[in-house]
C-alpha cells in the first residue's frame, strides 16, 4: 500500500510545479512528471504477485499472468504523451522567438 | 518487491523536486530524465516488458526535443523576490495539495493491497484469450482485438498532434512573427 | 544543419542499421514476443533521428524528406482504418473483426489480421515522430535567432 502513496506523492510534486513555477519549460517538465506518475499507477494496479509477463507459452499454459488490460492502456498513452509534449514545446519555441523570454509574467506585460 | 518499488519511487520524487527547483534549465531537463529512466526499472519489476521497451526510447526522444528547445535560449530561469501574488499562489497550491491528499487517503481504502489485484475484466482477458485472438502476446491481443476502437482513436490523435506541430512551426506569418498579432497592434 | 565530427559519423553509420533491423524485428514478431507496433515504430524513428543528428544536411534534403514522410504517415493511417472496414465487409458484420484464419498459437504466420495492424501502426508511429523532429530542426534552421 505504501507504493500507491509514493506514486501519488510524485503526482503532487508535479502539481506543485505546475501551479507555482513561472517558466514555460518548467511547466512542461512538471506536466510530464504528472503523466509519468499516472503511468506508474496503472502498472501498479495491474500487478499480481507471483505472476509472469503476459506472453503465453503454448507448451506450458498453466501459469498466473499479470493483468494485460492496464498495460495495453498505458502502451497507447505513452506514445500520445510524446506527441502532445512535442506540440507543447513547439508552441513554447514560437513564443520564445516572439517575446525573447520564457517567463509568463513578462509575456503578459508585453501584450498588444 | 514493494520495498524495491518504494525506493525507486523515492528516487523519482527527489529527481522531480530537483528538476522543479534547478536554476539552469539544461540541468532541469536532464534531471527530468532520471524520472523517466527510473520508470523503466519499475516497469521491468512489475512484469511489463512491452512498456519498458516503449518508455526507454520515448524518454530519450523527449530529452532530445527538450534539449533542442532549451539550447536556443539563455538557459537561465529568472528568479525574482517572492512578491504578494507569489506567496498567495504558493499558499493556494499547498491548500489544494492538502485537500487532494485527504481525498486520496479516503479513496485508498478501496484499493487492494499491491499484488492482490481483482479487476473484474481480468479473467476474460486472460483465460483462453490466446485461442480467441490467436496471439501469444496478450497485450497485443487486447490492443488490436478486444480494444480496437481505442487504438484507432489513438492513431487519429497522433495524426492530429502532427498536424498541430506542422501548423505551429512550418507556416510562415507575415514578415516576422504572427501576422494576426501584428495587425492588432497596428490597429490599436 | 551541419553534421558532427567524423567519429560520430562513422559510429552512427555502424549502429543505425542494426537499430533499424531490430525495430523491424520487434514489429514483425509483435504477436509472439514483447513489443509490437508502438514499440517497434518508436525504435525505427530513433534510428532515423540518429542518422539525421549525425549527418545533418549532407545525407538528405530535409524539406524533401519531410514531404515524403507526411505522405507515408497519411497512407499508413488510412490503411489501418481500411483493414478495420474490411472486418465489417467480410465474415460477420463487426467493425475490427478478425477475418483471416487464426492458425496455431506461437507461429510467425498466425493471429489473422493482427500482424497487419502491427506493421501499419508501426509505420505510422515512426513517421509521426520523425516528422515532429524534422519540422523542429527545419524551423531552427530557417529562422535563426
């Protein structure tokens, strides 16, 4: 049960970063940390003690397997996470070329 | 087993805290790599080799893209003294974290202990699934057969993200910067 | 974008081919061993990114490469949807139906349409990630600070 609390602690660290930091790259890093904690939580839920990886060996079928459903969900979510992080960074590099800063307070001041 | 995962997760929390508070942006990005690569070890301990293969490559590519963005800039995070609004924000975030922790402690009573998972859909996906789908790798069977709609939606989301990146980076505005913003400022 | 030094170039020449072959192996054996379309596609994109980082503009024209990769990605996505519609047309009328014979579990040619899904999704993931990387470095090339 301690592992669940540690995993949620990682999520809270990412949330703290998103709320308090003022730098766009730091916000992107915090978002990816929150993403990673969600992946770890799914993998923890699917684990069964004494289980083996979900690859069936036809010669030896009587084994306990780990639950494959959370792994399938996380598998697609990881690749999606890479694409959305890249989209976020593309917007960030455009903003840097326009305003010459990563700081969101100065971007607000320079509007118009 | 659980002890090993707790130790690695502790490392991940330390790395995350340093990444959020580092002064140099490049060191922050590289420290964020600690979190991703530790996740690979956690996946291997939790018997998920498919996820470990994907995560170790994805983390490297994320690191490459982030370093390419950061090397363009001056790399320094400007710290100013904590003014009133900064203090209010920090206090609010602590309150929000406290409330979320309270609700998680309530919700954690319904979770099973680690290793005794009893998800309702686990048995139909494992027993006889290899004969139903013909695939020895059960994860591939779930991804492409039982949950095919999910995978198709994922493919479409990937295409949409690529179109977004191309629209943001490769379309040129008028002269420099965003054309719309320049027109607005000229009008005002 | 300029290339790197000769040591990096020779090492990339040696290794990138092996990484590419490994990615193809992971995709084709996706229904037997750990891996599959997503893992193999990301590995293929990694080998292409390695060659591009080492050689830069010397190896291929970046803008032309981007055009071709975009077309490949769109074709792969359409193929995935067409196979799903094929399940609707043949056999029982269900979207995503496995309409080819299953074969015996554990052989390379088995599991019906799952290897086809693996191949097309792998192509799509590889080309998507390579497009994102290419557009980023072309942007940095065209508009210097």
